[in-house]
C-alpha cells in the first residue's frame, strides 16, 4: 500500500509537470514554424489542463464571458 501511495505521488509531482511543459514547448515550436493551428491549440489546452491538475490554474475573471 505504501508503494502505491509513493508511486502516485511521484507521478503527480514529476511526470505530470514534465508532460505539461513538453506539450507547451511543442505547441510553441509548432506555432513558430507554421503559425497557429488546431493541433497547437489542442496541445496548449492540454498543457493548461495538466497544470490545473496540480492546482496551477489561472485566475478566473469575475465577469468572464
């Protein structure tokens, strides 16, 4: 049981932020090479989602449309 808890902690503390940073970097390189596209936008949104899993969400606007 302790091993499962440690494994989950390592995944959330190391693997998720690395995946988010990699997706964001890949999105930036794709946009620099060929401009904005659906794929680069999806990568950026995926990185934002993974960042949100760790509590690194952007502050939401009070009256967001």
